C-alpha cells in the first residue's frame, strides 16, 4: 500500500462516503442495512453516529473501520479508496490510521496494562523497549501511569476503558473510532470517559467518531449523524431531546 496521505491538517477530509449501500443475504431475503449514505468527516472533528436499534449504526461502524466494504458507493479514508484494497492492505490501513475502542474493552487477561497497550506497536514491528516506553506514555496520558503492571482483573470498569483508550492512541492514529464506549459504565464513570475523549480531541487533534445509544455522550459531541432504517436523516449539531 503506497502512501496517499502521510499526515492530514486540521480541517482536511479524512473520511468521505458517497452513496454508500450495504446489502446482506439472510437466507433468501436481502437485508438493506445502509441505503445511499453520504457524508464527509474532516480531520479534528468530534462526531457521534446515533440512531435506534436496527438503524445501520453497527454496519456503519464496520465500514468506517475498514472491517467491511460497501456493496455500492465509495468510501475514502485518508485518500485511499477502501473498496479497491485487499485484506492485507486494509489491515495496514487500519493499523496506520485507526485506533479502536470497544464497549467490552477487549483487553487480554493476565497481561499487564503496559503490555496490553503496547500490542498494536508489536504488530507494527516496534522493538519491545520502545513499545513499552510509548505504552507507558499513553497510559500516563489517560491518567493510569500508576497502573502499568496491573492486570485487567485488578482494574475497575472505568480504568479498563482507559487502558483500551490508551491502546487505541498509542500508535498516534488520525481517527479514534469508538463503539458504545460508555455502554458498560455507570453515569459518573461514563462522564469521565466522555471528558477524556474531549481532551484527546482538543489536545491531540485526533478525530473522534463514536457510535452510541448514549444521549449524554451524543449531546457533548460537536456533530451528530443520525441513521434510521439505513438512511441518514440528520447531520448537524446535537439537538436537544433528540
């Protein structure tokens, strides 16, 4: 995969979707999960993708994360046309540009926080000493510099999510892509994680895109994209009570 874009400036297009459709076959029935969705997200934005169950949010999450490709339409990430890439090229694109944060944390049991966070750097071929140094810096950034040698079972839910966020930012990605990141947390801890996303967006300039049912998280974003029945029905600032 050749370099289309090495570093984007704030305000440059990062994700460009044009007429995205995604269709699946379930037995003999065709399911139209996404229907002609188009939008652009620029470097430095903070966006929540919202909508009811069955609206297409999860399908959109997989497409944006280059874990799936559209049935029709085009998706460009950092200048790359995703549907033109093979599996190895998609994996390289994900590793270079995207940090993932999931509701279930997806940490490795019986592995220290510093080694959990360092894992993406191992895949990138970074030496053990350097990747542990960078992992420690990332944990310090999320307020867990004092938990380097703890395993996930010794951490609270909020701390585990902070470790997951540190793992997502350790490669210094352009995009932080989050799937229901406050779904397993109580309201107080969820608010702390929300503030952390805001700080990362403001201080590091990382683009934050969150797929969520959480209205409190959505209203703190600068922009909401709402999906209903696979179609985009709203794109703009958070709406009170929506």
